[in-house]
């Protein structure tokens, strides 16, 4: 049994996702557990090189987490063949350019979603990666959420009978920043010119969730909205928030399932979780949140009577049974990292590649077009 080192150049680690989910919850957690086990019994130990523009910030993170390697020189990092993997969790707008440089330098690449801010760029990346024969991948974290894993098990067991519809609610109130609590998301998310907008941000998630769990997305109708038009940024300065901050989208899926997803940063939560998916089928229904999943079979379905003259006597929430309440799942970002590392080091199967990432960008672009043109649009097959 041998342990090999895998050098990973990491960009965007001073940001929310890069620091919390990718560095701390994934790479450092993998290091702490002794690396990633391969099928042949060998182990791989990731060795991060943190790259950032601000030496003070990036060195502070390295120091805080006991990481020996950091730099502000991306070119030098890309030139060193000892670091085989490049990872990017910087802002969406920068991604395509950073990945292009990394692929051209011969790195295997892994990145946050969306893989680019336009479909043309996303496809160019997927083609370049294929041409250069580098391994490549995109984060599809929602597939690893415990709630959705439980929903998948119900689907595989035939629990739903014929699946009819999926209704998803995503969102929470993102504070404007001009009163009370500070905004909890970066200001670029709310500026069109900086790659913001909830349609680009969320439809790329909904693409792989729908494709993978409920049926391939065949058509989309999307109504965006820019509900809140002034926000206050990280430095306390008011700015024009001109990007879509809510999207009300309907999808037709292969097999006839109708899916509707509401995504909003302007909604107050009165539901089980920050995202919930309700699936209704002829034989049963289920509602999954981030971690929990509740189901109701056809036999347990109540028969309420509509009567506006009396307050509702049924407690609908108590009529659902929790699925696997005690099951333990590892952090989804970490699980996906482990799979990617096995793919890079041992050719293990991997399906979350840049082409799959491009499908997400395709759906986001079609969603924006549908909103602009006020019409349904078919989703064509993606040709590489
Ligand atoms: N998978 C998910 O659930 C999920 C959730 C949130 C965000 N994201 C994605 O993660 C990415 C980062 O989002 P975030 O919320 O962490 O953003 P953030 O603003 O917190 O972090 C952005 C990072 O990019 C760096 N950066 C900004 N401008 C740069 C430049 N010009 N050159 C080099 N680096 C630069 C920042 O220093 C920071 O490290 C986005 O693409 C977003 O779509 C994914």
C-alpha cells in the first residue's frame, strides 16, 4: 500500500465557497482522514497550493490552516508540472479564462459551477479539455445532498409509481445591506456586468438535478424578475442591483414529468428547508430538503374536504413519514472531490465533466432567452 501526493492549485480560496466547502470541508478534511483510498488499496494525499491576488489574505488562510504552500503568482503555479490539478472557485465571470489557461498548461481541471458565463465559452472549454486530454470536472453538489440521495432511493424502489410532477422551492431573504443585518451574499451576484443573476446561478444546478433524478430536460419556460434594485455592497456603498434576483421556471422532462422551480433571493422561508423538492407520483409523494426527506404513500394519503367555513382540522405535516431519519452522509462537496481524485489518479468512472457543466449553462441561457422573448423554448442536444 503506497501513498502518493497530488498537487492541487486552488484559486478562489478567499471566497465563500472556495474557503468553506472546498478547502476546509473537502481538501483539509480529506488530508485529516489520511487521504483518498483507491480501489487497489493505495492512498492519494492532496497537497494544496493556495493562489490569491492578495498576499495578506491568502497567507493568513494558509497559516490559519497549517498549509505550507501559497502564492500570488498564478503563472508560476500553472508552470509547475508537480501540481497536476487546477481548481477554481473564483467568480463565475473569470472561470472560462482561468480554466483555459490551466488546460493549456496541461492541468486536469475541476471547478465550481457555472463552468462559464456563456454557452459558447462553456463548449469551447469542454472541447479544449477533450483535445488536450485532461481530466475535467464541475461541482454538482446537489446530487450529493442527503435529502436528494434519499429521494433517489425512493425513486429506485419504485415508490412513486408513475412520476407526475416536481415542484421545487429554493431561496431565502438576502439582506439588502442598507438596514439591519449585512447582506449574506457577495455583491457581484446582483450585478449583470459582473456575472450575477439567479438564472445563471441556479438553472445550472436545476439542469443536473432534473436530468439525473426526474428525466432529461426537454423544454423551458422561465420568467425572471429583478425585484430589489438597490443594494449595499461589502464596503457599505449603495449600488444598482440590476441582475435577476428571482426566477419562476417551468420545465418539461422526458417521460412527461412537469417540473417547476421557484428560485429567489427575495423570499422568506416557511417550509422545511432552504431548498425543497416535492415529487408527486401515482403511488406516492415525497418532499426532500437539504438533509431530510418525508414521504406519503397512496395508502396514507388523507382525504381532506374543502370547507372555508371552518379552520383546517388536519395537521398535514404530521401525515408524512420521515425516510432514513438516522442515516449519516458525508459532506457532498467532499464526496465529489474524492470521486474526482479517484478519477484523476486511477481512472475511476466520472460523469460530472465540463460537457455536463455546459448543459447547465445551456439551460441558464435558454431560461434568460425565454424570459426575454416571453415564450417556451426546446432544449436541443449539445454537440461538442
Ligand atoms: N455549488 C454551490 O452551491 C455554489 C454556491 C455559491 C456559489 N457557487 C459558485 O462559486 C463561485 C464563487 O462564489 P462565492 O459565493 O464563493 O463568491 P465570493 O465572492 O465569496 O468569492 C469569489 C472569489 O473569487 C476571487 N476573485 C474575485 N475577483 C477576482 C479576480 N479578478 N481575480 C482572481 N480572483 C478573484 C475572490 O478573491 C474570492 O476568492 C461562483 O462561481 C458561484 O457560482 C457555487
